[in-house]
C-alpha cells in the first residue's frame, strides 16, 4: 500500500510540475473568455431590465446564447485537450523508456492504476475549473437575478422557450431545478461535463494500453466514437448531447437512468479494458 501511495504521489507531482495542464488550462480559459465576449456583444446596447441573469448567460447555455465557439470546442476539442494532460502518459513513458523505471517504484499494476486515476482526475479538474470560471465571468456583466421576461425581451429567442426557461414547465428532466435554482443547475451541469471528460480521459488511457504507435489515435478515438454514435444512433441515444448535458434539458423522454447510467456504463467499460490488460497478461510497458 505504501508503495502504491508513493507512486501516486510521484505521478501527482509529475502532473503538477508539467507544462501540459498549464497550456490546456490557458486554452480553456481563452475559449471561455471568447464565449463571454460573444454573449456580451449580443446584449450590447440593451437596457439592464432586458438582460438575462448570469446563470442563464453562462457559456454552458451556449446554444441559446449563440456562442458557437464553445459549442465547436466542446464537440471536437474538449475531450482530447483535457485527456492530453495525462491520459497519454503511459504511451509517452513507453516511448521514452521511462515506464519500467517508474513501475519499479511500486509495481506495474500500481503504476498503471495511479496513471489511470490521474488521467481521470486531471481531466475532471481542468474542465470543472474552466466552466466555473465561465460562470464567474457571467456575474461580471449580467445580474444575479432578472425579470421573468428579461430573457425573451432581451434576446431574439422564441417566447415558448423563454417561458419554459423560467417556469420549468417544459417537462424535461431537471427543468424544475433549472427554473427554481439555475446556479445550482449550472453547477450540476459543470460537474456532469467534468465527470464525462474524466471518463473519456480514462477511455483514452485504456486505449493506450493496447495502442502504442499513435498519440493522436489515443487522444482522438474517444471523441470520434462520441461523434459517430451521436450522428448514427437514434436521437434518444445521442451520446454527445448526453456528454454535454444537453439531452437532459432540451429533449423530452430523458430519464435519470440515462443521466447516470450512460456515463457509468462507459466508465465500467474503460475499467474492464484496463483490468483485461492484466488478465490477458499483456506487457503494458512494451
């Protein structure tokens, strides 16, 4: 146990001392800032009474706020960028021939488990920090509370959507929470997207146990799978919408089981793939 704790501490220090997370965090903050500027420009010149609340105007509401920069980033780059912090560490260690030296500090199993845990944790933390930063930015320009009709009058959107936005009568999962306590709803969505990012980083790490030739393949396959599944499976199984938390605020028929079950299923698959590498007696350090 002490040996595993030691390798985990060493790996954690390695993540913290590395430059990758700094570059990824800077990129995320720039995207959040761009979305914030886009939202502010959309309401430029409007009266204060026409402004939506800060909880409504945050970047997680990007489709309604018409901030495509975050939508594009979330669909194509958020997973590989957050995974790049540590999900490809095993692949890079094998290439640089450091893997055996690091594994010797505890065991091969301890080295892999600690790397997998940090791949998840680093992706989770970076996405959560960025989304919370976005919400904090929104409070600089938008009021903490707004009139019920501020959203519809201050922005060119449909009255029906605006009504559901403030009343929670649209019948969608979590609609009541969104209507009654939007900041808490946003925090839940931030945690949910961070959770998905951590899980997909774990998927990327699991891939690196079997694929050692291409870093792009390791980091890119999870996003590719999400996009393919979302475009070819029925809309009820739109994985990318679920990953972004959108399916549970915009689509009727969403359930708590799907909200929690889908990420749990993907997490279990990643864990099984990692365990299988040892069960099949693969030398993951080669």
